[in-house]
C-alpha cells in the first residue's frame, strides 16, 4: 500500500496513560460461531478490546467483520461463544437499553431519520415529558443543545436532519451513542463517504474522545487510516481470527499478507501500453464546463487507459458522468470515437460507442430483482432481436457468454442480481458496460465495495478490453484502480490540475488530489 | 468546497459558510414550520372570493353547513393522514365507512323493512359499527404487517370486498328506519353546532396533540422517515403500525356512523369514491406519500380548502353537472400551487 499520505497529522495520542493493565477488557468475544444456513460467517472468531484503545478490525469482504459487529452490538446472537462487557456477560438480546449502555455503532447506513430535527433524532423514543405527560419540546431542545455542546458538535439542534452533511451526521450519531452511556463505539467504515479534510476532522474528534476515555472499534478498507489512528489491529480472514497485534509493530506487508492469506503480490508489473495513435481518439473532451467543474480538456486514444483522480467533490465523477450523458455540461463538447452525441443523453452516448459502469451500482447499476441475464443485456436490446421483440433464447445465450467471460459466480443467468455478492454484482454491471463492444469504456469507482480478488479480476478485464483498442476512462480516488493507467489526470476543485505519467509514487498522487504541493 | 462546520475544539470559526436557513421573526420560526400554515392564505383568499360571489358565504349557517358536510370526509382524512405518515396507505377506508354502519343497520333494522334482520336491539348499533371498523383494521394489519403483503394492493382488494359485502347484505338497496342511537350523532346539536362538527374538530385537536407532543405520535414520523432507524431507536414499529391501521379503520367506521345519522339511511354505495378526495386533501395539505412528513393541521386545512371551494362554486350558481369536473380540476390546481409554494417535487 501507500506510505506517507496524511502524515502531516500528529501521531495518535498515547492510549495507555493511567491505564492499569489489569482492567477487564471493554469487550471480549471468544469462540464466536455464527452460521447463516450453509455459510459459516464466523468460525471460532475472537476479539479483545482494552479500555481507551482504538482497535482496528480489518479483513476482505466476507471475512466476517459485519457479522462480528452485529454480534458485538446485540443485533444477532452467536450460535456459539460468549461476549462479555467489562467482565460481565452480555445482556439478553431483547434488552436493547442494556446493550445501548455498553456499546453503540455508527453504521455506514445512516440511522438518523431525515424528516425529523437533530434534537428529535437525539432523543427519539425517550423524549422529555412535561408535567402534563406531553412531550416538552423546550426541554428536548435544551437537552439536545447540552448534549451537542458537551461533545462539542457544532450543529443547531433545530436543523432538519436531512440538511446535515455526512460528517455532521456521524458526529450526531456519535453524540447520541455517548448519551446512552456507552463508552465503546463501533465505527463501521466511517471514512467511506468523507473527503480528506473531513477525515482529518473525524480523526481529531476520535483522538479527543479517546482522551476522554472512549474506546473505539474502527473498521476500514483503507490501511493507511489504520496506521494513522489505531493502536491495535485485528485481522479476520475467511470467518476466522488471524492475528491481533499493536499497529506500530506490524509492517504493512505483513498486514496485507494476513488479510489476503498470501504474500502481497506485486501487481505493479509494467503493463505494456496499448495506445494506438493511428485511429480516431476514443474520447476527446474540449472546454467542458458546468457547476462542478470548469474548462476540462483531455483526450483518450484508442487502447489507452486514462485515470481521472481527485478527492470527493473535485468534479471527477461529474466529468465522467457528463461524458456518458448522465449530465449535460453548460459548455464545451464531448466527442466519442469521432461522433458527437447529444449532450445529456445516455442513449446517444451509448450509440456513439460508450459503455459505462456508474458510480453507485446499487443506485444506478442494476435492477436488484431482475435476473442477471436481463440486467446484463439491459442496454443492448438491438442485439436481442429486431422490431422491438426480444428473443429470450438469444438473451440467455448472450448472458451465458458474459457470465463465462467475467467469471460471475452464479448457478445460472436466471438468478436475480440481488442474490449475488458485491463483487459479482459489479461484474454484472461491468458485463453490461462491455456488452456492445464499446469504443470507450467509462468506469466510475469501479471497485468500490468489492473484495480483493474480484477487484483484481475486474481491473484485469479492463486491461484486456484496452488491448482490443478500446479507450478507457477510470474516474476514481482508489489508488489501486489508477495504478494501471497510462496516465492519470488529477482534478482539484473542478479543474484538471496535474497530469501524472505511469510509475508515480502514491504520495505524489495523493498530494495532487489533496491540492498539496510536496515540492514547494 | 461547501464544507461543513464543526467546532473541532473551541469556538466556531468566524465567517462560516453554513447554509443559511430561511427563518422569520429573528429565527424564532423556521420556514419548515410555516409550511404547515401554507394553505391559510389560500383559505382566506377563498373566503374573500366567496363573500364577493355571494354574501351568504360568510354567514354562520353557511359555514356550519360547510363544516358539517365535510366532517365525515375530514375524519377519513384524519385516518389516512396517520397512515400516510407511517408510509402506508389504506384505500379501503371508503368501503369501511359504508360497511360498518351497514352491518349495524342490517343486524338492527327490523325485518320487513328492506333487508334488515332485526337480530339486535337498537342500542347495539354503535358498538357494532365500531367493532366492524376495528375488525377491518385487524384484517388489513394482519395481511400487511404480519404477512408482509403490499399495503396498496391489500387495501385495494379490501375496498372491493367490503363494498361487495355491503351490496350483498343490503341486496343493493338502502337501509332506512335506523334506530335512534344511530341517528343521534349525525343529527344532534351541541351548543348550537351539529355534534358531528364538534366530534370532527375535537378529534383533529387530539390528533394534533398526539402527533406533535407524544412519544407515540413522534414514532409515527420516525417509522415513516426510516423504519430501520426507528427500530434501532427501540420503537416497537409493528405495534405502532397495528395501532395506526386499526385506529384508522375505526375512525372510518365513525365517519360512516355520522354520515348515516345525518342522512338517516345507509346506502349500499355509501362512501363510494370518497378515497380520491381524501388522498387529494391529504397531499394538498402537505402530507408526503413517501411517509414521515406532514401535519394534522395541514391535512385539516387541505380538506377545508377543498370544501370551501366547492361551496363557493355552488353559491356562484355553477351547474351541478359541472361540479365533478371542477372538483378534479381544483385538486390538480391545488397540487400545482402547493408544489410551487412547497418547492419540492411530490413523489
């Protein structure tokens, strides 16, 4: 992985000041087994978290992290094994209040109700009542104000929760968790939707709370964050506990090896460029401008892979979405393989020869209840028969080919996409993008929420596709996605600021994405 | 970047680019609250127009007439509003409104007069009406909550079934000679105003308080806004949903009782087609079909506005044959206006 990014922030505060080693652990789970039908989600897993530490839990998708979290937060009972809090056995599953006094979890998915105010969200189902047994909104507001200022969260309690940013929402959820008396908080991928500065503010907040005696279990896919903020790390793989060690004593390579179960393969072997300058450029963008970006100009040759990097809000996603017609630009033009599709029209962009993987597969990628075959052929009805009639046989043949080509793990093309794992779902989306042999392939965050193996497979497919003369645009902030690019364009605050050729160092790219000049 | 503001350690930074919320009276009343009152200006405008069209409009008798004719429909709006707030929908309310008093009349009205069975004394009519309402609510809840069926389709089915049952027991005819107890609520006057108006206003007042100032009421909004989060907050969501759906059906039965009392009969088509006006009134009143949004006061002003406009049209001498077309048009116009004032896309 990378080193050096965000190294500007101070090292984690020493967590062991005033701590007696003999203290019982805040939470200890031993011998946890959890089965869902035939699959074993946890197989004798264990974790021990000491007071005041920030403990990282890492593992690939399907390693059992989420299941452990639901066991630790009392959402599911383990089939075997015990959980103790501060030495006492865990409360019964139905005693939600007792669980909430011990542990709280800030999930990726918000548990804030958008239509209610912040104050009401904080005191939902436990509002202060006045003398007439009706809710006293005044004391609810005051209580919320007190609570928020105690933990120095600067949010107006009267704000409707829908107006909060992701970051504010997380702080409100943390404050709510603390108000139940819990001093052990699980953060489930808290940084996934935050940009760089917001992540730093979150980390400052975590360190603050840590000094006040709050213990954290921190789950993240980003290893550098673990090195920055955590004291201890526990690795799960294939439903088992692999190791627990102080972060400072565990080199990155060993951590990665523990996660993948193999020595970290050096995927950096040089990819021969497949750029073909003799053919019309796959994409040429000139002077593109809109709210989120300004004056964007670049070209992608046939067979070239170009990365479009940038932090959240830098405009990279918007540019990519404009190219495929999900948005219309205010000015400038997009030319796909020599044709100029009507701006803001996805069908026109597809007809011009584009294929794309949208940003959020759950939102825009697939129809969950439709079959793999239907999803994969959604954008290519003309391949399924003429005159507006679809041939089921042809569809299934086409889908079977895609399933084989992309190694989608499924019993057959009739399975609904919602029944697949994240990685395989993304493969279906990729299959659709490739269905019509595109001249230009646009990928937005193509490996978000995808496990390591599927990730490598998907990226390998991209290289293969490029080798056939397709131009590829990858809009992502995931360094692994960008590694194979012939060059990476970095966007910062809506403009393309830097162009980096292949062979870059992680810290160069991250610095450019954050708008920092390392050599200044 | 439109960054968020958080006082990381000490006092908040100066010149924070926070999104300023529109507020009046020095920030005391946020605009969101004012939206509840969005229809009040419209109601005033209609009142003025009505007075110009025909000076009868603002006379007490006419206003009482408007309130009384809308009281039954208003109770359905009250029921539907609760149900919409928890993100469900009950189409069968209109049939319940006919069937519940229909069953009571069937059991109570003496034989020889139409299809009455004369099995029970007259005093039973009110309990029977309410019990039928509750039973319908229980069946709906069982199918929707317990068996997880789609609420829209379940209540659409119930709408047809209940209407059919009423037609069956009445032989498609109208029950007359209702007992005194059934007539009372629809005809009595309390303190110079029809009892049905009092009942309607009182129930809305109770609903406003319950929805705004009790834990139960707030849990309705929580469930409609995000049911998983409501569960995580320890709300017994299923129990709340049961209560809401059953209460809604009982209210519909009560509305039917008021209407039967006022008309001194139960027609086999009683309540037929009401549900469309009910839904329209709720949406005009600011209730979101996506759940979690809207207030009882808004819903009340929605139905009041619709009935006032109808009254003005009648007073203005619009031919009765055209009232239906105009009603539909009014609903569309009112929706458009609330889209403009509300500023948000209605889904």
